[in-house]
C-alpha cells in the first residue's frame, strides 16, 4: 500500500557525482525520519545519512563533507547528493522511511535498492 521507489544509481568514475532520489507513495498520513543506507558485498548494512521531518541531518563520518541529504516534504521525497565519489562508496543504496498510515500505524519501509558503482 505504501512503497518507496529509488532512482539515480549508476556507474561513475572516482571524483564524480550522483544524485539519488526516493519517492514515497500510497496511503500516507505523515512521514517521520527518512534516510539512506548502503550495503557493500561482505559488509553489514550501514547508515549513510538521515533526516528528520524538521530537517535535522546526520551523516556517517565516511561521507561527511561529500554527501548531502535533503527532503521535499510536499512530495514525500528524499534525496542524496553524492559528490567526490570514491571506490569505497560502491554499494547498494537503500532509502528508508518511517511512515504513518491513514489508520495511524507506524511502519518502517525500505526501498528496493539502487546500485552505485565507483570505478578507480
């Protein structure tokens, strides 16, 4: 009933940029926090960045100064601007959102994941 659709992943050379988007749709009453996680082969999924409904942000140390998270509350969309990409940023990136349904239920949703590959 609620889905998160990601876009913007791809292949880029080191030093390049990508912008990921994640749009939530469905029977949404409101959205609390939204964020981006990533998972590389053989590694645990880790938080990249998060943003509250009020715009407060949090970043992993490895991406500070390079990545920027933003959201458009009117469009229920969260973005991740990734600059100065490094090969170690290569991973599947997942967006997530804590969403209240029209019936007052809070559910943690995940996007389908989008591959980001950074070549040397």
